[in-house]
């Protein structure tokens, strides 16, 4: 079949690679000059290659890692693998040992520094209860409600950082069911599932660029800087800007998919209603310099109204450019205010008195708001027309693995 794919982010390119493996003829259309979507590389004014946000993967991203290997990425060289580590600069917090589950989580909780036995017992009791319940809960429950009654230190040092990093939604507004699914896959998904995989290379080199090269080497088409203007049915087929395809996958953001569907299928009101009802959360990354090397590649930060960053990454541990990347999930306020708040936070909490900003990147619609009971759009829109991406109905939040799995599912149903 001739498969047209709109969007060359991680979902679109994952769909392209899998469709090509199934002997379909693939053409990918991308409006930007750079592939990768909301997980892409950008070139800074002084020539530095940065990412539009400091991303991390985890060991449970099995489908993403498998596709990266398919297109020739050497995982061990491209990613720094570390056991889950949510420690703060003073060493307090939780770090899991590199052992098999569930013993890694149990040992990490028992050994958590700066926690009382009440803190540790509270988290152990909660994780045991969640496991006995099959990591399931009522769909309308929030993470805050799920964790009500847990010690405040556990909420501040474990629940909230994990919730923000995985769902990019504050715990009081985040889906407990999706949060539990993330915990299940990472903590119970086999040895290394909870490992942090921090990119040593720009995001473009992790998958988008190798995937494009892989597709083009096999005779498939990738058209960058081509914003699709027209999608329309043509009998049993579909046309993208006048070119016929047997089926089309919309792997673009939900708002772009809605634009195309609205013009092509006025009767797709139910799908459009769900797509257009999605709300999005921003992520800000403040890149900065300091002569001081932090002791770990990733350090958790106490956050609050005047200290917005939740994590800082020292890219010197990654063999990169020596920059520090401060990550602010669910960021609010202007670029200038955020940047100054983060610099002050780094100087105060980390003692980086020479800290200076390099650039600040705000991804305004980084992920959908993963709220309780959210009705996400279905993958199937019409015969021969489907959507894929992290926002499509599924068990995962707005992550790379969610996008990739959605794409693979869509191709499997062609």
C-alpha cells in the first residue's frame, strides 16, 4: 500500500519505519525544516546544537529503544544509563540500586537519605497496596487523591517530581491511573525498567535523523518544509495535496490533525470535539553556564513559587558542551521572569554564584494535560484515515514511548 504520513516527529517517523518494514511505500510530510516535532534539536545563535527541552528516556521505553536500534543507533553510546535517582544537592532523597524489581524499589526506599522511618513505611505501604490492586484505580482519581495521607516528605521528594517528569501535570490535576501505569511499567517491567536514560547526543541524532536516513536509503520519501494544505477523500483512497495514498496517518500535533480533518470530513464531529478539547502544558528549559561541575548528571531541586525548576542536568557528565539545563515542567510566567528565577534558584540552592544564562527555550504546548478521566481522541478517524501520537487514546502520558507505541499500533491496523 501507499502510506502517507503527516508529521515527522517521533510518532510519524516510527510509523514510517514500521510501515516500510511491512513493505508499504511510505511518504512522510513535515512542515518544519527539522524533524523531531516536540523532541527536536535546535541550533543556537553561536552554533551550539541544543534540544528544545532536556528530555530523558527510561529503560521501560522498550519500543522506542527497539526502533532506535533498527535505524542504527548505538544505544549504549547515545544514552547514559543510570539507576533511578531523585536525590537533591545535599544527597537527601531516593536512589534505586541496580537490582531486579521489586527489590530495587524496596531497597531504594529503605535506604532513602534524610527520610524518617515513617516516611519510608508510608511509601512502602503505598507501593505494596498499588501492586496488590494491580496498579489500577478509579479513572476519575487524581494523583494527589491517590496519595492522600502519605508523609509530606514523600509527596515532595518522590510523588510530585515523578508526576511532573512523567505526566507534566501537577499531582492535584494529574491522572492517577496513568501515573500508576507509568509506575507499573518502570518499577515492575523487568530489570532496568526504571533506569534513567539521559541523551549524550542531540535529540535529532537519537532517532529523527537516523530514521530519515534509513527511510531514504530504502527508497521512501521524506519531505521536510512541506506543510500539508489539503487532505481529501478520493473514492476509497485519500489525497494529500493532490497525491493519492491508500491510507493516511496523521502523526502531526492534535491541532494540525484537527485542521485537516475539519476540512476533509465535516461529519467527524465526535473526533474533532475530543481533539479540540485537549489542553496543553508548557515545559521551559533554561540553559546556563557555571565553572562548577555538579556531582551528578541529574539533580533534583526543591521547587516552589520563586524556585520553578524541578531538575538540573550537568551536560559535562554526558560528554557534551558543559552547559547546565534547568527543567521547569508546567512552567508559567514570561521567559525573562522564569530565567531570572531559575538563575537565582541555582545560585541559592547549588551555590553556583557564577551562573549565567545562555538561552531559554519554552515549548508552549509540550504535552497534553494528563488529567483524570480524560477522553482522548481515538486512533481511527475514518476508513483509511487514522491518527497517531502521544495524545491519541491510550494508557500512556505525553511521552516519547507513548507517541511511538501509538504509531506502531496504527500501522499494525492498516
